[in-house]
C-alpha cells in the first residue's frame, strides 16, 4: 500500500466571509458579498454573513478545536476589505492585527498557516470605483494588497494561495449572477478571468522578487474542477469531456503551467477571450509553486450539436454549446445534488499529472454537504466520514500511479455561511448553532482525527 508522505499536510479549510462575521467591526470595509447578501432575494432565506460563525471573536475557541482535531495545517483567507477598507490606500491596523493574532495562535498550537489572499470578498469600494475584476486597475491594487500581506505576515506564513476558485468568481459572479456581484453576462467572465490571472501573476512576481529569498515560502493558486466522464466510449463523447475540462480547469491552469489559454478556448471564443502579451505569457508560465485543487463531484459529459449551455452549480458548462452535462443519477448525492463519485478524484488527479508535468498537488478543499440543523441529528454524519475515507482511498491509488499528492484539506472546519445557500447547507466537521454560536464536533470530526493520527492508514475503517 502506498503511504502518504511523512510531511503530508493534513488540514481543514475555511473562508473569511463565511465564518468571521463582524462585517462592520474593527474598521473593516464592505465587500461585494456584504452588499450582495444584504440585498433581499439573493440568498436562501435572506441569510447574511453579518455574524456567521463569529470567528472574529471566537478564533481562540476554533484554534482549540483544530488542535483537538489534530490537523497540522489550516487554510484560511484574509478579508481584503478588513485590511484595506477602501481596497487600497492606508491599511487598517486593527484588521491587520486580527490576522497577526490568528497566525500567532495557530503557530503556538503547532498548526501551519496556509493563507488565501482572495476568497471572493472583493472590497466594494473597488467594484464601485472601476468595476473590480472587470478593469485592469485591479491588477495593481491586488498586487499592492498582496505585497502588504507578504511583508506583514511572511515571517510566519510560508504557504500562500493567491486566488480561490477563479472559475466560480467569474462564472457564478459575472456570468450567471448567482454570486456577488450578481452580473449576468456572456462576455464578462472572460474579462474577469483575464485580470484575475494577471493579478495572480503580479502578486507571485512581487513575492518572488521581494520576499521569497528571506522568507523561504511557497505561493500558488487553488482551482476547482469536477471530473468529467465521457457518457459513452465514443470519440465524440471523449472529445466533449476533454473540451469541458479545458473550459473549466484549463482556462486557468493552462496559462499558469503552459503560458496561454487552451487552443480550444481561443478558437471557440474568438475576440471575446482577451489575449496575453508576450511579456504576460512569460510572467504567467511557472507562476504557481504547487497545484491547489478543490474537488467535490463528477458528472457525465456527452457531445451535442449546438445544445443549450448547462449553467448549474460547480459542474456547470460555460462558453461552449458542444457539450452537455448528464447527472450521475445512479450514484448517491449530497444535499446540493452533487454526485458522490470517489474514483472521479483519482481520474482528475491523473489528468492533471499528465497535462501539467507532475506538479506537487494539494487538495485544498474537498468535503460533502448535508442538511441537519438540530445538533443531535447533525453530529451523527457517517456519510461525511465515508466521503472522506472513500475519496482518500482513490487519492492513494492516484499516488500509486505517480501523482505527487502532498496534502489534504477538508472543507470545512465549521458549518458556515454557504454563499447563495445561506445556512441551510452544512459542510462542517463541527456543528454550529447559529443562534448561540455553540460548536459541537460531529462523528466525522473524530473519524478524521483518527485518520490523521494514522497518516491516512485508517482510511479503510472509514469506508462503509
């Protein structure tokens, strides 16, 4: 049996907007998600993240939970508007000090911090001032924000992630309108994605030129993708599945590993897809020290002749009408309707390994959603334990095939504000009573702890 590395990163992931609360405390500015969620009708039950898990005030308790869980790594995001309320200009010392305390607390607990600089909560001021990710001005503002964070926290933070799931930011936020800022457009996602990529590249350039030598850290990105299985063995369906992977994952991964967008996208999108200059291609290529992957589900893909676009959830197709999603209704599904297909992770890891030259891969998010508000029901979650165990078993098979898998972060530590779903969907290893803030570890919390203690060798005991 292939063993995970001795320095394997066992962790959990969270995002600032989903857990911190304190949306207008400590000098924090508004984000596009504050604005979007506070507008009636955008979020299930009109929930907001104004309080969320109140992590801003309960971070010590949450670190204690992580220490009990036994993780050696914690991936969290910094809220850009908590550091720069106006998006740029003078930093907010009180907000910056919050992350000093959090980072120091993690290190005191023996937990390595993994910091994501952007997990969707763009300062509202930049969105109003020039359109946020739709303007080239965002590249310099993001780079300046990143520079400040590297300088302030880089003596203690050695693992940086620039962006989380840019596909979601672009398609769900600027294409479908179901995420902030709520735009519906067929062209804006390509513009936003272009400037997200350039902002990533400039931030990496800043880190490598100014900080890496003395801080000795790493910097990368987290991309999301579901596995796309050909509906049949026909050449057309196989080509359609490959095309859908290129439009979802290759859109962002190809520029970072190969220097440009996939040819399939350039051909099909034409002038709608911005082009990189020679200098920008050089800046982008090789600008990620590792491949961060967020993975949850799989779907079938079949070829169609100019069918309708499928814009559903994280498996959505955007930008090409030559493919159609077919849900895997023969597989169990979670509370969001996402099929549970463990072998899809193995296949996706092998696809990444082959296409991008065996990068070091970290699963920066994976987990499953259940619906159970009352604590007695919620804490008994064998489905979540089985999900983790089954997916890890397939990850081990990918390692046996040569994939360089270096870490595993469960989404998520706490039940939280799950974006447009509000609080009705729960991904946490820990139940949160959103009325009282009381945290209660679930069965999956204890099962994951046992798995960590065995460096993944307890996987078989987690599989039903």
